[in-house]
């Protein structure tokens, strides 16, 4: 985990890969819980028997499940001290480049693209997040995430 003492310290890293998260396994239980939470019960995610004869030979995680793991990946990669509040501000771009078969191990690589001042002495951080599947040649998700941090 990379620890920053202040927002200014983070801002000094624009253009750099800041770190990589821990690995996380995407189990069928996690996929099923996400399906329950979002009412997205498409067979390719939740019906293991039918998915065996589908295009991937097994169930796959929802793309939005992969995206929803970004806060976890940040938590295990970056700590910014002296921040009283952090908010997800939005996404500029998201691509689901490859499927996430059940029981895949994922991790994220975080690159800081920008750091701009915002109201109340805060900063807006622009991150490129590339989510890797262990053993795969290309990422499963690439997103540009905006967060706002307030001291």
C-alpha cells in the first residue's frame, strides 16, 4: 500500500503509476449477491449449467460488478492521510475489455492522470484504473475515475 501524508503529496505523482491492489477472487457467491442487489439475473452470470454451453464455458461476472470493485481496489492500494472526506465524482470512460470467468483473481493498477483544485480546498483526482485478470493477456476493465478529496 502506498501512503501519502497529504493531498499535495498525491498531486506530485501526476503521470505516474501509483500502485497495484491486492488480488481479489470473484466467486460465484459474489456474482450471485451482485445479481440479487441489482436484479440482473442474466443466465450468463447466474446459471452455471446453461453457462457451461455458452460462449465462455462458465459463468462470468457482471461488468458492473467489476466496476463496483474499484473502491475496494483503492482501499488496498492508496491511503491519503489528513483527508476528512473522499467522494466518487464520476467516470469519464469505462470499457469492459474482456470477460471475468467465475473464480478469476483480479487486481487493479492505478495511475494518476490529473490533480486539480476544487471548492472548499479540495482536489479532484483523475485516475486511470486498469483491472487485470490473473493469467490473461489484456485487462478486463479500463476506467477513468474521478474522485474528490477534502482535507
